């Protein structure tokens, strides 16, 4: 996460940034399945589990868990794999093993029938 992503005091990153990452993951999943970016309709669950700060590295993953006629139900998880250590120096960081789960979510996307290519 960059300094630009920090939204609150102490360089805390806004949770909406995790949802933006999940949106990117959903787009890739829909392109792979349908050959189209589709549309994100709604999140039905979002859990923010740990803070994210500027300088942290986040990996986001998702998977399609149910395929309907046009709807695709998805689950997402974001993990902090590197934690910034600004108390040591501006560029200090620690690789986290295991990574820390910072956010989980689930939601539904739709690819209109007229847009599906696969």
C-alpha cells in the first residue's frame, strides 16, 4: 500500500481499498470464465480483520463458488504478506510467515448473457 492509500492518522489504509482489490480480482475471474469483465452487483459480507498501513504489501485472492445463469457468487480474502516497520526506518519491513488475513468478503457479480463469450 502506498502513502496515497493511507486515509487516516498513523498511515492507516481505508478498508475500501481492500474492496477495490477484490473488484480487480472479480474482474479477472469473470474474464477467465466468461470473456467479459461483467458487473459487480453486491457484497453480502465484508469482514475487516486486521489493520493495513501504508508500506504493507497485500495479496488478494478470490474464487467463484457458484455459477448461475448470469450470476457468479465469489469469495475473497486479502492477506498482509509484508508489514512496514516505520519505527525502525522509512524503508524497513518484515516478511510475514504466515501472512495475516486482513479482510474477507463475499459477493455476487453478473455477466449479461449478451456479453458472455465462453
